[in-house]
């Protein structure tokens, strides 16, 4: 019975070393690395091109939304309702059209790149149509 009341389980040295190492490494693992700057004028690999296409699509969408706000802020309620229905139909058309346009590249590494390029192109076209409508009203 001697020494039994004070016995402490022994943790294997390897497990303890790993635990200590993880505790010491945790702050650097959680630290966010600074964002990598990609020059979209010089994008040369698929990852960079996908990133740049996504950024171009975001800008096109922002432009579309700005034009939409300007166009719809003072519209007659009936005209606005009609325009909202048209915009919803256009979004469905745009998405389906780009799916069809890029269908043969599905499963390939360039699919999302081609799809985003199509979405951006069609979004810019729609923005121009909305701006023309804004100028006419």
C-alpha cells in the first residue's frame, strides 16, 4: 500500500511533447497571413485568372446594383413592379444562359473562370440597358 495514495499517472513523453509543441505553435497557426496581391493585368495561372474573374464579376454586380438604385428610386409603383419582374426573369436567363454557354467545360479547371466571365459580360450588358432606361425616364 505504500505510495498508492499519491500516485500520479505518467503521461508518455511523446504525447506531452506534442501537446506542448501545439500550444507553442497555436498562435502562429491562428495568425492570418497578409493577403497576397494579384495583379489581374498579369494573371497567368488558373487560380489567379479565377480570382480576377470573380473580382471583375463583383465590380460588375456593384455597378448593376448602383444603376438599379438610381433607376428605381422614384418610379411609378406599377412601372417598378414590372421592372422588378423583368429583372428577376433576366437573372434567371443570365444564369441559365451562362450554364449553357459553358456547359462543355463543366468538370474542367476553367469552368468557374468561363462561367464568371460570362456572368460578368451579361451583367455589364444589363447595366448598360438599365442606364439607357434611366436616361430615357
